[in-house]
């Protein structure tokens, strides 16, 4: 009889809980059973493992084999346990040294030939192994991704035979090396002609991390503006980039290890469901709002979205996370994203245009606007009208806009002030920090109160106006919020002025 213990990692949300793979060889008729809440892909590992061991020229023991994946109440998914199960069988039968398994963790799917195939969630597994202080062995396909984690010795292998050679001491597995991070140049603001008001709003949104809604007729440049917001955001810190990369790693969509420092930009189609936005499934996966973590989520044609899909955004916009609940357990995904939305001013799209082509009635405009709930609009800091440009401003020889690099310099300076003051962007301030950092003079306080009464705004809207005013003051290099800063912030609440604002 033989017993072996191998360390592996499961996948639960964006975490990688430790799993002990216990292999016991007992007497009785030859058989193999896997226990510990394995899903079908894990139960099928016994066939893959048997073929891989035999193709590697090792002996598959003709014994009664019991594999226990502990803890027993944690669901086990995918083929990531193939490698530790195979090593456990070889160690329990005395074909590889048992002591060599003690300080290592293993993840990887086995092909029938013994080839190691990549799995999702390699980066969270490497980060978890770093906290424990163990070496991690991964398939070659996961090497560059796992190497993004610092403070952990990650080794990679192509086959089961190479891993066994490492454990037997006959060869050393190569160390995983992270690829050099590259930042590909994105769309530049110099391509945006005119639209001074919208460009200013985009700069304020980038400087304070504020949510933004662009309202204008078809073809006025709303998508053009939104796609340039990532280029105005400061480079993500290493901790932020690792969080975003870990989410991409477990999403099933893959992670480009060379572009892990770039802030994500997600633009789902308006037919996406609520589950596609927040995540879900029998084995919960992150949705679009989590894939946009520390980046930008762009929702075009906002009124055309399903009402239920839009309403699921309300809690994540406030909390910065989303919890997927199932009957037996919960999975929490981070969702600290910056929302940029775009919409037409009316069903035909031409309300307020100088051409006068719109024939929508005020009731039709109101019904169109009512597709977006008041609580959701309440959570969007900046409402910006984007008019149609005259043809003269679209000529090839028309002056170019200010480049993104110049705007980024001002954004970084404003964010440096915010970090020094509160350690957070202005959009991330809680109520107490907002009242402390956004104090007004008495005359400005009365102006704000009159505006709140006139527009019938909520307390949430008032605090968001204060945060926007604080960002405008930071961009101006002002220590205090002055009257021009407050009035400009109030001007970005156009959709709070009633149904006629869309046609004004």
C-alpha cells in the first residue's frame, strides 16, 4: 500500500484556493476513483492520466487507486488536476521521490501522449503560491502568464516526463520568464476635431475617474471620443494591473502577458444580457464589468439596452465589486470600472440639431429617455451634449485637436494632487471624505442648494457635483473650489433639467 500527497490549486472566482491531492494505492481489483466534489471533466482525468503515464514509459499500477481532492466541499473544475493526480500515482507507487513533492505545487492538463496543456487561472495560482512560499510548476503555455507574479519560483514543462525528470533530479526545469511589457499606442485625441465641450468633459472624467454620458446625434463623434479615454488615463500601477490580469486569466478568454499593464477597454454590444455584464454561469465567470476592472466600460446606444441589464450596474457603480450568488456558494469579482455611455437625444436621433429634421414629440423624447432609469442616471457624474459638427471643421486641412499626451500630463498632475490629499481619485471619495475635501464658500453653498432645489436632485447627485467641482479645481491648480468650478460642474447635469434638455 502507498500514500502520496501533492499540492495543487483550484479556481474559485479570481482566487486560487489550495487543494491537496491525496492518492492511495490499496488492495483489491484494479480500479480508480476520484472523490472530493469533482465535476465531469475532473472525473474523466483517470483516463487521461492512465494514457499519459503509460506513454511516458512509466508503469500504471494495477491496484485499487483512490484520489481525494481536499477540501471535499470545494467544487473542482477543469483539467488542472491532471498533473498532480499523475504525480501522486507515480509517487505512491515509488516511481518518483515522495520528498520532492513537498515544497512544490502543480497545475496542468495532460494529453494522452503526456503533453502538458495550458489551463486558465495560472496567474492567481502563482500569486497564491507566492504567499505560501512554494515553487509552482505549470505547462509551458502558462509560463509567461505565471511569471507575472513576483516572489515565486515558477518552472514550466512541456511533458509529464520532464516534470518527473525534475523530481528525480536528473534535470532542472527552466524558469518561467515574464515577457517585456509593451504598450501599444492607442487612438489619439488629436483625431478629434472641434467638440471643445466634450473634450473638456473627457479630460475631467479622466482626471477624477468620473462616469460619463455622451448625448448627441448619429455620427457626431461619441464613439470616437469614448475610445480615446484609455489614452488619457495614467498607466496602471503594478497592483492594479495584476488585479485586471488575474480577472482576464480566469475569464476563459485568455490573457496576453505582453500587454498586461494596459488598462482594459470593454465595449459589449447592446444585446448583451445582464449575466454577460455582471458574470455568472454554473461555474461563475467574470462579466464585462469585471473584465473592465481598473479600465473603461463603454456602453453605446444606452437606451437600446435591456432595462434589466442596465439596472444590474447600479450596485457595482457604487461598491466597485459584484457578488454572484448560487445555492451553495458565492463568488465575488472586483468591478472598479469607469463607465462611459453614449445615446441619441431622441428616437430619430436628431433632436436639437440645427437642421430641424427631428419630428419627435416631447412625449416621444420623454419615453425614449425613460428607458434609462433615474437611479442609473443619478450615478453618472457628467452628462455631455455632443452636437453635430459643421462640415468646415471636418475638412482634411482643418486644425487637429490637442494630442492625448498633453492632456495626459494635466490628468497625471491632477491625480497626483488627489493621491496626496486623500489617497483616492475624487470619484472614489466616500461621503465623509467628500464633505471634508469639497468645502464651499457660503455663497457657493447657497448656489448649490438653489440648483439642487431647482433641478430636484438627490443627495447622491449633490455629492457627485461636488466631486466633479473638486476635479475641475484640481485641473486648474486651485486649492479651493471657486464659483467657476462649481458652475461648470452644475453644467454637466444636462439630463437632470427635464425632458426638454434633450431637445434644447
